C-alpha cells in the first residue's frame, strides 16, 4: 500500500514538474511583452435583435464564407466552416455562434502597441459589417443576448461543444447560458518569471469585482431587463464551481506549482490524444496526463478547459469584462497594459492586496450584483478603487496611449456601467437603447 502511495505521489510530482516547465518556457523578457485581445460579439438581426443562427443562407457560416474574399483562410471541422485565420488574427465561433476576433501579437513588433490592436480591430470591422448590413444584421458588442432565449439558440457543429454541453448541463443552472448567450473581452499579457506571474495573477484576480462593474454590459437576461448589476458575473457563478472563480479558491496559492495542481485536479471534459478528441467526463486531468507521453497540444487543450477569472495558458489571460463597443474595448487593453506592464503600478497593487483573500474577492463579486459601484473591496468602494486604478494605468502608459483610457475614465467618474447607459435609453425603445452597442465602420465613436 505504501509503495502504491509513493508511486502515485511520484507521478503527481512529475506531472506538476512538466506543467511548471511549460509555464517557465513561456516567460518573456519585459522588452518582448505583448498584449493580446479577444473581442467577442453577438450577431443579431438589426430590427428584432434576435440572435442569428450559424445555419442557413443568412447564417453565420455564410458570413464567414464571404470573409474569405478578404484573404482569410478557412478553418473547417467535418466540412463545416467554423473559423478563419490570417497573419496577425483569428476569427472563431463560440458555442452559440458568437463571433470572436483574436488579435495575435506580431513577433516583429518589439513592444505591446495599443494602436496596432485598434487598427487590427477596425480592419476587421470594416470588412464584416458591410456583409452583415446586406443581410440586415448587426455586430453587437454586449455581454448577453438582448432578445433570444437560450432554448432557441442552437449549438454550432463543433465536437468540443457537444462534449462541453453534455458535461456542463448538470453542473450549474446557467452553464448553457454561459456557452450560448454570453460575450466577453479577454486580455492577454506576458510575465517574466514566477514572482512576476504571482503578482499579476493575484492583482488581476483581486480586481475581478472592479472589472465586473466597470465593464458590466449585460442589461438583459433571457429577453427581459436584468434588474440588478453584472448579469454575466451571476451566470459564471452558476456555471461550474470546479473550474470557475479565482483559481486559488481550491486551496492553492498563485504560483506555478499551485496553478499546476489546479489544472491537474480539474476534469478537462475531453482531451486530445494522438489526433483524436476523447470525452473524459468527470476524470481529473491527473488521472489522464502521462508526463512521459504527451504533446503540447494536449497540455494546452487541458489548460483551456479551466475558466477562472484569470487563467494561465502560456500568458496571463484576464477574462472578466463583458463585451463592450469600440472604443471601450480598446480602453480595456490600455487599462491592463498600464497596470500590469509598469513595475511601479503592479507592485503598488500587489502590496495593497497582500491581505485580500479569495473569500474577499468572491464576497465583493456577490456585492457587485446588488450594489454595483458601491460594493466594497479592501476598505474602499469599487467606485473609489476604479478612480485610483485609472490614475495608476495612466501613469503606466506611454504619453501617446493615455488617450485610450478617456472613455473608461468618463464612465467611472459618472459611476455608470455600459449596461446602465442602455437601460437609461429604454424609454426610446429596446432597439434604440441597444443601438449604441452596434459596431459601425463609419461611426466608431463612444456615446456617453
């Protein structure tokens, strides 16, 4: 019996070591830091605001086919066009046909440049919006579907989503709402070593409640006005406790080894092994991961199947913000760059949050739902924290990038979220209230 225990512990230590080696291999010199962004959007009918299906002659797949004329290369699964790629960017589809543009930092760009991200995004907008306009459809940057019920949204024909939907349907009451109804903005940043990794993961995780309110852009839930704040946060709180929330809530800290344990203890739902996608259900990854025989694709796939507020997969990915229209989406990139790529800013925040626990973070996120900006963290309201964070972010940015923070600063100073801006417009009608979140190539401007 003792021998079996020793063998098991030895294997687990080897598994942890392999994941640590992977995280170490992704360390970057600060001169090579990049910023990546994933912009998710809902595609809806312009007039009814109903979700557009993947299927049919007016469907999302046909829109992707038309995008091929702009030099994009198609990504297929069993003959279905499910994504596009070209140098510098990828377009992928989420389970309910939400469309995501991922900007991929270029190796030949020596610094993280917000203007390059903005230009990549606007190029994409200028290509896709005329295609949608012909169909009387629109690209909507909002955190949750404004009109269509989840029951009326079909899954796209992708095997991984078949596995995920089957597994998650019994995990949380809003798991399928998360998959088919939500849209977000996700920001990816680099780290230079484990100490830096620990600082950035903890700081970003502690700021989850602040992000939940300042980037709250989910005014509707299942077609009805959401009466509180942060609907998307509530959805994630009712998705799957095993893989959501702060990664450290499972009893580990914030370092490489701690994160490796989190990955190993979480069921990946499915794994990629020797070219096959295999459903693994409730099995934790430590029962599946062979540290002597695995590919990077397998490991990286498992690392994408945890959904904490902030996760690691070769970089630090901050996943808290709802999808927001331009230029608020670009403001988010500038915000995180200013906070986490400036040594003074990140050290100040890490010191200020030294005593913040996972329980404090979760409690503040619960408060956000009822109190919005008046929720409390570390002895301050989130409104007060938001104002201080903007100043820190400004101090951490080059002079020519500070302007990107202006729309976000204006919202915080007004103590308003994007969702509240929409609700204020509801007397004009639902479509009119939502229109400011439509993405338009010739009118990409912020509406205060």
